[in-house]
C-alpha cells in the first residue's frame, strides 16, 4: 500500500460514500492501482458496486473493529487505498481503528454552520487517536456541496481555517450529477473536481 485515504465524520449524510467512490474512480482513471474499502456496516459502497456490475477496481467490505489493522493486507505495494467509513457517532470502534492507520483523514463538510460545528466530534476522536499513532495523519477538511458563486463556500473555508483545520484546495460543488451518482456508473473526467482532488492527494504523498 502506497497511500491510504479515509473519509470520516461524526454524522451520517455528509458525503463520505459519494466522495470515496468518485475519488476512487478518479484515481483509477489516472492509472493508479486503487482499492476501495467499505468499512460501513450499511455497505452502501458495496451495494453501489453491485448495482453497476462491479467497479473497475477492487472493492472490499471491512466493517469490522480491526479494519485498520487489516488494511495493510489489501492490494499491492503501489495501491492507493480509499476507505469509506461509517458515521463515528454510531461506529466508534471501526472509525478509531482506521484513523489509527491511514495516511490521510478527510472530513467532508458542507458549508453550513451546523456541519462546521459538528466537526468538533471527529476532531476530538482524531486527537485521541493521534496519541497512539506512529506518525501523525494528514488531516484535512473537504468542502462538499458548495454552491457556486455563493458566499457560503469562502465563508466556510475561512471559518474552518480559523478553527485550525487544513482545508483542501479542491472543493466539491453541489451538483445534480453527484446527487444522482449513487448506483450508477460514475463518469469522472480530467478536470472534474474529483480529478483535481485525486491530483491533490497524489501531490501531498509525493506520488
Ligand atoms: N457534491 C454533492 N452534490 C450533491 N449531492 C451530494 C453531493 N455529495 C453527496 N451528495 C448527496 O448527499 C447525500 C449523502 O451523501 P453520502 O451518502 O455520500 O453521505 P455519507 O456521509 O456516506 O452518508 P452515510 O453516513 O449515511 O453513509 C446523498 O443523497 C448524496 O447523493
Ligand atoms: Mg456512506
């Protein structure tokens, strides 16, 4: 495994599964050896894969309390592993186990006050996990469901930065195509926000 990226949040419905799957497609399109891990007992990424007759990369269900430890056994030495986590408020053990091991932890957040405030729960969990990690994780917020041209996007970026988060450069717009992505074959092209996100992770890992 060359790089591992987990999408995490305290609450459900923040865009973890959509972002994990579309990022996996973007990395695959860039020629990377991708492994997608569905660590959510709800298994929505696995169901999505089934709905399209299988994603064109490996997809594993790993909704177990030692998911983090098992990640290193997946894929080859060049694999980029993308992990879709369940909401931490209900599945703390699975989430903690993965946060202990991955290189990148990404918190998808919509540019609303309520979602920004709710990041404190996952930040607390990350602080706790940091004490037992060998190296610190690269933790960042991904702005998701950003309305084009509205002030909420830049305002949220400023507020999250003020709270001490790193906010990833690429942000994901609120788009009908993303809202309808679940269960269909994704079409992620060069220049798509998820392609730019893939590029950002590869750069951060010097890959
Ligand atoms: N960028 C986006 N634009 C529009 N809709 C989006 C976007 N990202 C996610 N959604 C929609 O938001 C909802 C929640 O997304 P998703 O299922 O990816 O979240 P989740 O964090 O995985 O939720 P859960 O914790 O329940 O697994 C879905 O209906 C999805 O289609
Ligand atoms: Mg999900």
